[in-house]
């Protein structure tokens, strides 16, 4: 029987950088998309020293357009 006590490993190598935006403030956004259309946007806040994530399974262009108003959370929550 397989070991189900641990979650399956997450392979983020399938994602490629699609967009980067550094607006001259402490907040930068990095958009990454996989071939299957799933995506994540990484929000870097250099003032607070945090990296937060927003994820989805489709419609990356709309997510990127709305990135500033999106809700971001910790890696362990989003993935």
C-alpha cells in the first residue's frame, strides 16, 4: 500500500515565467504559467520581507490584469 501519511510532492518545474512587474515600490509581481493553463502569481513585498501567492487553473491573462486587487496567501495555503 502507498504511504498516504505525506502529501504528494509538488512539482513547480512545470511553470514558466510569463510576466514580471516591478512598479518601483516595495511590491513586485511574477506571473508563472504551466502548459495545462494553471498558473500562479508570486507577490514579493520587500518592505515586509514576504512572498505570497495567488493560484488558478485557467484565464491567466485576466488574473494578471487583476493582480493588484487579488487575494494572496502563504505558499502552504495556495498549494
